[in-house]
C-alpha cells in the first residue's frame, strides 16, 4: 500500500473511493477503518496489534489490485525510468524520494527492516520488486496473484 501511495499523491482518498466502487463499504466504511487496518503493520510508528480478519485482508488486497490497475501506466513509467536512468532519471528519482519521505513519516525508522528500506545502497531492489509485483497484479488474475504472494510472504 505504501508503494501505491507513493505513486498516488491522494492515496487515502483513492482507497476510500475504490472501496465504495467495489462495494466494500461494510468492511471498509471510512478512512479511519482503512487506517486502523494498515496499522497492523509492526513497522509503523503507530502500530496496533489487532487481529485482521480474512475479509479485511481480502478487501485490502482487492483495493491494492484495483489501484495497481489504475496506476499501471505510472508504474510502467517508473520502471522504465529506472532501466534508463541515464536518459530519464526523473520518474525513478521522484518515486524513490517520495517513498523514503513516506517511510520517515509513517514507519519506525529504528527498526532494522525499515532501515533496509531507507538504505540508498540497497533499497532499489526492494522498490523494483514492489513495483514489479504491482505491475503483475494489474492483470486479470491479479487478485489471486497478489493474495497468494502476500500469504506466502
């Protein structure tokens, strides 16, 4: 989700709108509910140890897939920019800088996992993997691909 929000500057509102469009209002009725679910991540500053239901997990997965589909042209542009960094570094550098800014804003930077994300020498691989995963889940079978990937993580 953080990768998607890095691309979509209005990510929280986009998630809420998609939730409504996908008829997920019972599970994700508002931004606060989405925020609370996202705070189940132990790397976040405001970590809350709640059990997430399978319905909520599926709803968040569906949101991520639909956002990936909508943002696919941008995902592709960022990946192409990374591959052609000498000619067009703008998209990749903007994405990477914004991602790191969001990490500092939202995650516990004292965590070893988070330190790997903000390490400029090692985070390219992680960012590329995230972007490729999102690009692949924008296909017709995207929901199943992402769900399986997350459950096997």
